[in-house]
């Protein structure tokens, strides 16, 4: 065969290319071509050349990539383990907020509330699926602002829709006494900083939720002549009250009425909401 041998080391690709070129060059020699045609008459010379090239490629690929002999490591288990590990990590991400530092399971919806309220809140949510603690607190904040400002304005119509009969009577009496004295109250709630559920109690068919409110307000009380008796229109004071809201557990009416009011701390120059129940 007309193969050219080089003393320099070549890459497998270069060797294959060299062999291919050499074989093609051999076919250009009339003498060699005629000899090949006589020896392998049934097989075309061109086809024979391609067969030799294919054989060389197969040998090179075998030496380069190797063959399976049964001792290779099965990596399918590694792939399955990787997928499973990703699933476990995702599950851990999903439940990490449900476990406290002591390893106790915590209801995700109740993590913002005191731990000792969890049982009562879960029971309330079980008996009334429409009850959502976070929505209740937000609604209580809005009710707090409406009630305090309605009391200051003497708006009995608004108060009647939000207060229980006993509390409404006390508020109405306080408003009448104030009017008889010729006094007026101007109140503005700037922000309800916190609204914390303190406890949940049940009595017969009723459910009561006690909340502590801490709010920033401006309150000014004036007499008949407009003289300021209490407060400063340019000074914000803190209002710290504990109120109790209640409703019938099975009632279709979703309204929580105010059943009790009380000062948690005595503050000067605050809106004089009466203690009532």
C-alpha cells in the first residue's frame, strides 16, 4: 500500500486524514489501480477505499471512547437522587416557616399571633371557615378609627351600626352629657400602630375577641365659648385602649360588634371614650 510514514507524532484526526489522502492518491496511479481492479474485480475500487476509511474511523473511535465492559458505574441512581434531593429542598423551603426554634409545628396563618392563642384561633377557624385572623385585625383597626371619630362628632347613626346595645347606651349618654355642658370634641386618628389580640372567649353562642389598640391621635376639647379645655391641635398623643368585639358564632351576619371598652393605660388629653360594656 502507498502509505506515507512520518517521524513526527500526529493526532488521530491527522492520521485518519493522512490515510484517506494516501489511499485516494494511490488510486491515481494507473498501474496500482489496474492491479487492484484485477485482484478485487467484483468490488469497485472507490467502494473499497471508503470501506478502508470507515474501518480506520471505527478503530479510532473504539480506542478513543472505549467500550462498555460491565464495570462502569451506573449513574442513573445519581440522577434520581439529585432529582429527589431537589424535591426535598423545595419541601423544606415550603415548610421552614411552619416550625419554630423548638421544632414545634406552627400554623402558617397564625405565626404573627401569640403562641397561646393558636389553639383558640384554630378552633374558631374550624367552626367558622370564613374567619381569617389577619383580616379580622385589619377590620378591627378600621372599626376603631370609625368609632372613636364618630363618638367625637356625636354621630349616633354610625355608632348604632357598630356597637352592642349596652355600649351604645353608654356612648350615647356620654355624648348627651357633653352637649348639655356645651363642650365639643375634635379628634383625628393619625395611625393605629398596633392591634394585638389578647384572648378569645366563648359564652353560650357568642364569641368574644379582646384587642389592645395603641394609636396616635390629636384630640382637642373646647367649651361653649371655644376655649380649649384639653389637648393641643399641634400635639399628637398616644391612645392605649382595650376593646372587646363579639358576634354569634353561627350568625350569618359577619359584623363584629363592640361589646366592651376600657383604658389600658390612663393618658392625658385623649378622646374621652367611656368605659362601657
